[in-house]
């Protein structure tokens, strides 16, 4: 089961809201003041910021895995060296 946090859900709500607003605006069903005309752009800016945050978290995780991989390779190499020294 996929676990969604509050921010993931909020992003989807914002995206659905933007799409609905754009559809209703294109159909001429809503007329909004000029200030609200820019609301979708603020929503898009939020979504972009959220994606950057998620990418940073993923990048940090990948870096941790790479460090773990390098440390594991060094440990295995040291174990091999110890085994060959003790075996002789």
C-alpha cells in the first residue's frame, strides 16, 4: 500500500483545482477578478517547489546509498585481504 503524506495530497488537490479552474474559465462559466487570475500560477509555483523538495530528498537518499555501497565494498575488500593473509 502506498503511503501518502499531507503534502502529496495537497499537491494533487492543487493540481485538480487548477485544472477545474482552467476548464471553467475556458468555458466562460466563471469570471474572476484580476488578482484571482494569477491563482493558478501560484499553485504551479507551489507544485514546482514541492517537486524540487521531493527531488532533493531522493538525491539525499541516493547519496546515502552510494556512501553505504562504497563502505561495503571497502569492508568486503578488507575481509578478502584478511582471509588470504590468514589462509597462507
